[in-house]
């Protein structure tokens, strides 16, 4: 790994930890472990931070704070979940007010296990996060270079197999959230998705000629129904999902209303859509573990 030319700045946020992991994070900043030797500086301002270190699980109180900090950080950014609480919810996972690990509300790039995580492991995690940050810098620079490395275009039925593979990869994290690997996107067959091509408009996002994202939609009456917005896990957090959503909305210029749905525990998805103008309007129960949350958006000129 060649290190970044700029010193990466870190921000530390204590979600709901017992302070065990926080003490170890602070130990990394002391002269004994001295992470500053990697050029790293600790900052209290998310607008200056490249790397977010989070300790503790996510609960209803800190969920919006974590999302707020994350969205104030400039792109590219990296999130490191420190300790088993931040990684999965740990021993607090089953508590009535705990939502689980950090990945439930924002994307996590590096997980540092342990209870408490040892300073050596935290430093290892931070060094790994530098490699992730560097890769994100490279990808964004390429995407902004005007060299057409990211193309969003109509997918054809020949792309069905690749899109289905990507869909099964992208929905793994959703299945884990609900503890249910029988969700429809994971069970869809090649014949079914090929059949969908005859009824729906499919878009694909290609990065350096590899399909890394997709979305599909169809219109019925005044509403455009948007489905299965997916981005490859390794290419998330680079703005590809936003571009796909905007592109599919643009494909239906005569639709005054857009509708989509996600699961009630998919807080990252809910936040993503709400940030882009969608609002909840109804719920429906799929099974005892999953409630579908429907969101809608009205095109500005039709309001
Ligand atoms: S992982 Fe252990 S030490 Fe760290 S916050 Fe959770 S309970 Fe505390």
C-alpha cells in the first residue's frame, strides 16, 4: 500500500460504549502507541475528518447523531467500528433500545473485534482504513476524471445474469439484518429476472466496464414504481446509488409520482431515500420479522 499524500484526520464518536473501548482508543493517541506517527490527527469536527472511529452499539438516541456526523464528513470517508459492540451490538444486542452494530445505520469499512479492542488491533484497523480510504480516493478521482469510467445506461437481458449475481451479493446485508435468507431478492431465479426485463426498465452502472450497480422501474398510471436499487458492496458510498436513483427518475419524465419500499429495519436505506426527497406513507407486514415501509416522492413541477 502506498500511503496517502495527505495526513488522514480521524474523529472518534462514543455511541453507547461502556467506555472500555474508548479508553483503548485514547491510549492509541498517547506516546506509548502514538498513531500520529502515521500522520493521523484527531479532530472534533466531522467536516475535517476522513476516518470515523465509533465505539459502542447503536440505539435510538444516537442513531441520528451517528448519521449526522457521517453525512457531515466530506467524501471519501471511512468508518471503523471498534469493539464487538460497534461491530454487532455485542452483549447489548438484545436490549430493547439497541438497534445493533454501526452498520445498521451507516456503511462500515473496517471492523476491529475485541471486548475491549486492544490498542494494537485498533491501530491495525486504522492502518487498514488508510488503504480503504486510498482506494476510495482513487475511485472518485477516476469517476471525476471525465474518462467515462462510470457509465449509467439501459441494461439488456444479456446483463440479467450479472445483475442477478450482484443483487444476491448486495442483499446479503439485508438478509442478515432480518435474520432471514428467504427474502425475495435472494430467491429470484434467472428466468424470473429475464421475465422482468420484458416488463420493466433496467439501468446498470458500469465502473471500468464492470457492472457495479443496477435499478429497475415501471410505470402504472401516474406512478413510477422503483425497485431493487443495488450497488456492489465494494463500490458503496461513492455516490453510485444516488446517480442510479436520479437516472431512473429521469427515465420516467411523465410520472408525477415515484414509489418504492424497503424494510423497517433497513435504516440506512430509509435515510438514503429520505435525504433524496422520499417520505413514508404506508406500512405493510410481510411476516413477523419484516414490515415493508413504502415511500413516495412527487416530482416538483407536479406538486
Ligand atoms: S466491546 Fe466491550 S469494552 Fe468495548 S464498548 Fe462494548 S462492552 Fe465495552
